């Protein structure tokens, strides 16, 4: 079943997107905003990329043990990425480690889309819920956060339908 990536936007916006798509202009809209895909292809590069953002904005937050691309994450309305917080007992100490997994579907997209998702998962280091404080933190790290999320959702709509503007 197709995921409705744009379901929580206003009917007005959804109608505009649908119209552009019907006219075959939606891919061009994305290409104009973001002409190029990023070059972050390995888990190592993704880790470095994520840590650079963390060190700039969230230096004090808990460390991250691992960052990787994951083939098994299906991008859906709820989970564009995954932040796991694995707690395990070691002796009588409770050890925890943060891991960030990013869907492999984001290997060949514009940098802004990847950045939006990385920022989202980093914000979960401080805020578990998607509340006001959470989105404030996202916008602190990436002022264009909401616009990028919108464009990422447009991209996913196209990509799922086999109309990925960044392929071929
Ligand atoms: Zn989240």
C-alpha cells in the first residue's frame, strides 16, 4: 500500500502538490530547489557528517555510539529515520548507547533531505517526544527544517511511484 507522506498538510497544499504532479512539474520543482545529490555514501561518512552537526549544536548531549544507513527501515509517515536508545546492564551499572539509523533510501538524495533527517534524530537525544521543544531544537540546528521535511515528503511520494527525479 502506498504511504501517504503528505497526509498531515492542509488540503490546500495537498491540492497544489497534486496539481504540480499532474502537470509533471513536481520533479522539476525539487531539482530547481536542490540540483544535486550529496556524496555521503558510507556509514563512516554518515557518522562524521552527523557528529559534525552534533558537535556544533549539541555538544553537551549524550554521546552517539553508532550511526549507519539501514536497508530495513521503510520510510513511512511516522519513521523517516530511527533513533534507538539501547540500555543494558553491565555488572550493576546501567549502560546505554545511542544509535542513529537512517534509511538507505536517503543515500542518493540532496544533502538538505539527509540533513533534515539527521537533525531530527539528533534532536531525539534531548527530546523523546515530537513536541514543541523538539521542533524548536530541530529548527535551531536547521532553520529550514520544516521546508526540507515538506520537500523530502514530496520526494518520497515521487520515488515510491517510480518517478525519482534524482535517478537516471
Ligand atoms: Zn522522531
